[in-house]
C-alpha cells in the first residue's frame, strides 16, 4: 500500500513539473496607432488598432485588429492578431474597461486569451492581462503580460 501511495505521489509530482515547464511568461510592449472611433450601433464605437513592438517569444512583432468601445458601460472588447518576426501569428480575444480623458484619449486595461495561432503558435494556449493608454491624436502604448504554453515546441 505504501508503494502505491509513493508511486501516485511521484506521478503527480512529474505531472506538476511537466505542466510548469510547459508554460512560459509572455510580455510585450507595442506602440499603437488607433483609427478614430466610429459609431457602430447604439452606445458602441468601433476602431481598428495597429502597431509594432517587441515581445518575448515573438521578437519584433506587430498587432492588428478591431475593437469595440461601449460608452454606456465603458467596456472594451475585440480581437487582435499578434504577428511574430517569422510570420507566425497568435490571435487573442480581449475584454476589459476604458476610461476616456478630456483630450480625446483613454486609458484601458483588461484580460486576454489566446483563441488560435499559426506557425510556431499553432494550437497555442495562453492568457493574461493588458493595459495601456491612447492619446487623442491616435497614438498609444499597449502592454501585454501573461503565460503561453511553450511556444515553438510543437
């Protein structure tokens, strides 16, 4: 009986090590350009976000994707494609909040989750947080942090 308990403990320990080794920290900083928000129904305003920066496991990278701002609830939702230097992509879904300022800019923060990928990010899983700010002139900074499941190790 003791041998069985020891074997189970060993298996669970190995699973925990494998799981911990299967994820890596992800961090990116991206300078963004934002199209002016346009009405897209009710309190919703649509905009497109593009930009370039650097990210761990990506190297030089770009971002592109639509976002919706709900001015009734100050919620932000959208999807973005992160493209690595080698052309591999990671598509993420975002959900968070924003606070507009008097200059036409805003600060924002929320959560992201990986929804699909190509190349070395094929079947990638991951999630985390994002935050940043945008100016009334349409420029901004986006910071993304979280965990990815061992990118490039397929």
